[in-house]
């Protein structure tokens, strides 16, 4: 039986917070749909104190961002993008078009087609999330998306040079310095100056995530990617200092970022809790991380690996870091997670920034039914069929009877007209 040594806020409190976010986002999106650019500019002024002559960046402005960065920073961005591109290319190669003759004269197939346009949101108001540009833009480019536009909020009063360079190196066709719900709404709904897209991708805060949820259906989305979540699964083969560092390393994303320790060792659990408090005393981002830990941190002690797997699958966390004597056990038995980080040698920051897998991952238990962003998210697998006259007669006889069984007279006639023409029947 699992024991909770620390719990976060109640479900009721979370539901109340969600309702307030939902109402706010709904009003902003309705206003953008009605007034377009004027509404976008007003919200940018209100929330980001940002109202440039044009939100879209010119080639000269983009080039100035390169000049503002040290050469090493540009090289680091290029290295990270090379890792992400390499893995995305391997994934793309795994998606094959198919064509098969299932019966004599019956040819079925599918083609993998990229979506026509994608809007990538890159968070950057609190931290310049350079890596998010790699994850969405580079991956969409590998998928073959013809038009990729990006939006990132201003950082410290203007475009973040690092984000802009990452967007440009990744292959973005249009780069906008625009943040929040107003950016997501403009990309999805379109305005007088921003042509709408077919799909929205990228992580964001609770407001951005809710905007994507409300816009889903009008456009496609990658997944529901809200505040960052981390789950540490550990036994006494590691220590509290390491567990605490990995918990706080993700809690610093924002005050609503869950950080959970799941262990079968109560001494490790208590040592980690004490170590969290010690590290919060010296962590530069402690103001944010401490709030996240206070309100959303959890410590759960289980009796066995099996119970840890069951609990972890129920939590269905975005990031799951496994630091146990046998991390392979969790790879073999877990089903619900955004991404696994196996062994103490790796960590979530590697996946977030550079190792090559995508960091846009499902949150709020969405890992129960979807994986994270990957090249396949930008691909539509579309089927086709063609058959000979002889095969049309064979299939048509079955189809006619099955349509009659369901009472679909018009459907039945679609089959019957071909039977009359190709087989000379009286149907």
C-alpha cells in the first residue's frame, strides 16, 4: 500500500484554477476572432508590454540576433539541432508508404503526407526556451512541412536573440515576436497580417495549453502540453542529493510544475525531502521552484517495484526518470509516460535541451493515450484504393448485401450500379 509523505494541492483547488483559466482564454480567443490584429496588439501590450511596428521579424532583425550571440552559443544551438534532426530523420525513415494487393484486382495503399502549414509556439517570457524551437521547427522541417511559422514572446523587452537564431537555423519561414494566447490565437485563427495555419505545436503555460485545447478541431494540435511535470522513480541505489537536484531542476519551470518522488525506500524519501529544503536555500531559481514544490510536490513510498509501476502508470507523467538497480524493469513494464530517462547517468535536462529526443511531451495524464511530439505528428497517413472491374463485382456483391443489412439504400445502389455494368446483373 503506497504511503504519501507529501501531497500537493487538492483536486478541487486545481479544478477551480482550471475554470478561471478556461474563462480567460475563451474571452481572448473570441476577441481575436472578431477583431484580428487590433485585438492581438492590445493583448500583447497588456500582457507583455510589447507593441512593435510589426510582430513579424525582418531579415535584418534576424541577422542582428546572430550578431548579438557569441559564436559558441550559435555552435551549441547547431549541435543540439543536429542531434534532434538526426533522430527525427531516423523516425521519418520508419514511416513508409505501402501498397498491397489484398485480393486479386484489389489494390490498397497509404501515403504519408506532411501537413501544409504549422504554427510553432516557443515559450520565452520567463526563460528563453531556445530548445523548444529545435523540437518543433526542426522536426516539422524533417517531416516536409512547406510552411512553418513561429511565435515567441519578448524576453527582457525585445526578441530573444537565442530563440530567433534557433528558429531561423531550424528552418522557420516566418518568425514573429509575439507571445501568449494572442500568439496561439493569431496563428490558428489568422488575422489581417498573419495567415492561419493547419496545426499548432509547442509547449506553453496553462493559458497557452488551454488555448490549444479550445482551438483543437479548428486546427490540429500536437498534444496537450501544459506545465512541466517530472516523476522520479528511485530506490536506495541513489541518494537524496541526486533525487532533489532532479526534482528541483524541473520544478523551476514554473509555480504549477508537479515534481514527484516515487520510491520503495522511506529513508531515501525523507533524505530527499530534507535535501530539497537545503538546495532551495542556494538555488538561484528557488522563488519559483519552492512554490512548485510546496503546492505540487509529492513524495510517495511504495512497497515494491510492481507497486511503483502501477502508481507511475496511474500518474502518467510527462517526464519519468528511473534511478534504480534495474531501470530496464520499468522500460519493460510501464505503459504511460511521455519520455523515460533510464539510469542515474541521464536526466530530464538532457532530453529537454540536446540529446535528440523531443521534449514536447504529454502532460495532465495525457500520456495514457498519446506519446510526445515526433516527426509522425506532422504526417497524415492517407489511404487510397483502386480495383479492377472483376474485383468490383466481387466486392460489390458483399457490399450490396451489407448495405441492405444496415438499411442504407443509397449505399447499396453505389454497389448495385457497378454490378449491373460490370457483371450484367439485374440488381
